[in-house]
C-alpha cells in the first residue's frame, strides 16, 4: 500500500510465536499459545498538508479502511 503503511503491533497478552518472543513468559507471564496475533494495527499516513500521522486501530479491516479514507481525502 503506497498510500501509507500498516502493521500489527505485538501484545503482552497474545500467545502467538512473535509476541512470545518479544514478551517472554518468564517476564510477562504464561499465556496460551495461538496461531494468529491478537495485537492492534498501527496505520501511518500523510495528511494533505504533508504531515505524517499515525493511528492505532483494533482490526486490520479498520486499518485498511482508514488508509483508503485518507487516500480519498487527499484526492488519490
């Protein structure tokens, strides 16, 4: 997505492989293992004035919608 970036933010309560690695159980407590991450999504985009912004949302669908909304607002 060239209009902005989105990526998933890890969570200390998630049990996916990446979050277990980033937040070790010895330090953050045990949690059940799971296949997918439950972390929030962070969106980075530029305003029509060229300022960089970021926002964190609950789901990937919300992140994609936000990016599309920002692109329409810029006339893309």
